[in-house]
């Protein structure tokens, strides 16, 4: 097993300097020096001894939560669950907004490690970017080697515990509902193409289409930001390029609300002319007009589960725990059979 002295020797620094960098000391060091030490840690698979880890944990009280944007209702609900468990354990929660910038995600991991956060929770979607995923995973492993805990929400290819929402199954529920009602001209208001959440939800929708003898073509899918404005603009594009649509499947509720707004502005009745289904079941989904049919994920519970995993004592052999969260269809007033089938 590699020792601190081995790491220092490989990096060409003193053991004291290596220790300061590994343990996130606030004393400034050059970026080149830091990178040499972290590279040596990775190469030698260095892990501090258990006694040192325990000492480090005793004065760690903060938990870092990295989200895309906490003002997004999806992340606000998840954060509510995270904070509830953190409060019960006397922990401070530090919220870090990345605004879907991968570089900021990497920076926040480094800052949280440097400030000796007890745990890091990644609550945003994973990215379809192998280089970024590899870099982030390496940083998280270095952080774990200093006694930190990691948990993720969503599909990520990273170390640590995970809470996995049933995004693919939820997308399948959307498709099964719409095709089951008799819709064959369906437009999809999708999130950013590079996010795993978007990919998984559309994969479920495609699976439902195949099961009903239908095909979801690229022209029926418009990618946009996961927000109200993105939903409105994507819906406008679909209406202008795909005449005859009888249903819109939005891949989150914020986008669905944008779709409802755009349809109302064009005088299109919902669900009389076009049905709309969302995803996530945010609190506002039941209060819009018409009330939104959607896929329910227990968002606050997902946050609570992730925080519970992050704060629990380490498992033997550091075995990560994976918890899967089911999705369910919630029928409300925004969806119905196509007008000709009633």
C-alpha cells in the first residue's frame, strides 16, 4: 500500500506539502504543484490510513450539493429533501449552481474538497462527454481518498452511492399513455441533447412507440433548455414544422408549462385539440390550467435518500449503494384521446 512519503517522492515534494494538498489545506500552492501531487495520488492509488480519515471526519460538518440551478423547481424539490436530512444530522448544506457548465462542476468539486466538505452530492444530470466524465470521476476518487463521501442523483458514470430515478421507464409511461389514447402524431419537447436524463426519457418514449407499431422520427423531437422558455420555443417549432400534431410530450414540467402557454397564445385548446404530458410532477403541475398530466418522481424523497447515503458510515470495501426510484403516471386534465376518437 502506497504511503504519503511515496506520493511525495513521486511528485518531487516534501511530505508536508503533499499532505497539505491532499487534505485541502487553504495554504496556497501553484497549480502545477497541485497537479503533480494529485497525479501521484492517482498513479499510486494512495489512500490515507483509517485513523487519519477518522480524524478528518470529526471536524467536517458541511455537505456540498452541486446542482444545475437551484431556482429550477426540479432541483428546488430535491434540495428540500436534502436539507431536511442534513438538518436532522446537524449539517450545513452548501449549494453550488453550475448552470450546466461542466467546467464549473469540476471547479466546485475542487473547492469543496479544499474546504474539507464531509460529502459531495451531484444532483444534476450526467453528461454524454467521456473526457469530462473521466476527469470528474478522477477528482471524486481523490476526494474520497481523503475521507470524503460521494452520492449522485441520476445516471452518472462516477464513483460513490447513487439514487437512480426511473427516467427510461417514465418515458415509456408517457408513450404508453399517449399511444394508448390513440395518438399517433406526437411531438416531443426534449431537454438538452448532451444530458443523460434527456436520452433516457426519450429512449423510454421510443420503446413505447415500437410496442404500439409506431415510429418516433428525429423531426418529431425538438431539443431545448429544460425550462419554460425552452418548452415554449420547442413547441412553436413543432407546430410550425409538424402540422397535424395531436399530442405533445414534454420531458419535464417546466417545458410542459411553456408548451401550454404557447398553445394558449395560438388559441389551441388543450386537450380538445392537442394533449400535453409533462414529467417530474412538480408542485405547480396540479395548479396550472388545465392541470397537467405528468410522470411523478418523488423529488424530495430522492434528495433525502441521497443525503442519507452520503452521511452514513462507509460500507465494507467501500461498496457503493444504488437505490432505484420508481416513476408513476399521474392523469389530470391536460390529456385526452384525439378529437376524432371521442
